[in-house]
C-alpha cells in the first residue's frame, strides 16, 4: 500500500475524483424502461388532449420524446444533453438523409396529387411556416428519442451493435403510421426498405459519430424538401 500523500496515492485519488459515477447496470436498465413507458404514456395523453389543434402532434412529440426523457437523463441519470460535437460527424449525419430526399422526390411526378394534398396548408406563408416547424419538431423528436435515449443507453449497457439493433426496432415501431400510407406511394416492399434503411443508416451514423443533431436536422430537411417540391410542382 502506498504511504499517505505519496504520488501513487494522489494519482488514485485524482482518478477517482475525475471518474464519473456510473449507475449500476440494473439501475440503467430500469431507468431506460421507465423512460420509454413514461414517454409513451405522456405522448398518448398529450395527443389526446391536443389532437384538435394544428400544433398538437408536434407539441406532444416534443414534450414526450425530447423534454421528458432529457429531464430524466439529466436529473436522475446525471447525464449531459450531448447532441454531438461540431465536427465532421455533424454534416455526415445530416447526409444520411440525402439519398432519401432523392428517393422521395422520385415519386413526385407519379403521385403529385398525394404530395400536394399532404403539403397543402390554408392561411398563406405564416401557416406554411408553422406547418414546416411543426413537422421538423415532430420528426426530429424521433431521432432524439431513438438515438440519444434508446440507442445510447442500450450501447452503454450491452455494446454498440446491440444499441443499434434495439434502436432500429424502436425506429420501425415509431414509423408504423408511415408504413400505413407509404405503400400507397411506393409499394409495400419499397416502403419497408425505405423506413428500415433510414433506421439502420441513421443508427450506424450515430454509433460511429454520436451526433444526433445532424440526424435531427437531416430528418427535418427531408420533410422540408418534400413539402417545398410538392408546393412548387405545377
């Protein structure tokens, strides 16, 4: 044993001081399970209360899948929000959605009416801006929850491949509503491939770079591009 005040003892004390206190594995699993259940319950309650409002879906998504889990992570888990660093993984994560922009727009000529009905907003430019913000908030909330909450927690618990796998399942479950109407545009097999590839590629980018901000921005941009193209289609 090193004598009191020796260099080895000071190093050990400094290492213990600087090392974050990690909760037990069971505690992390329980907190993740509780977060998922609370978020789903909060979304159901908020959506039921605000469904008649044009901003209801976006507000329910933001509060249930971003604000609530973020508060749980920071207050109970002692974690930082940590959306990712301003490095090369910000644009690389954003770029995950670029192929899906092209994939979506490829169906615009043959399904112009569908896209125009989806993008149509009464009330002029202010209403269109509000709709664009609402859609961005809703879809970005999915990336935050699937990546920053589910994937990161599962990766810490069971390793990065397991985190990617569980987050992909969460992503697919979160896109069941899209899978109910996407087949009308691109067919069932293409719709499943579209959603699955987006989930896997987004999860892989997060696994490598840990930048959920780029994914959130890219997902929002995908919908903005589709809205703008549909609005301008003659």
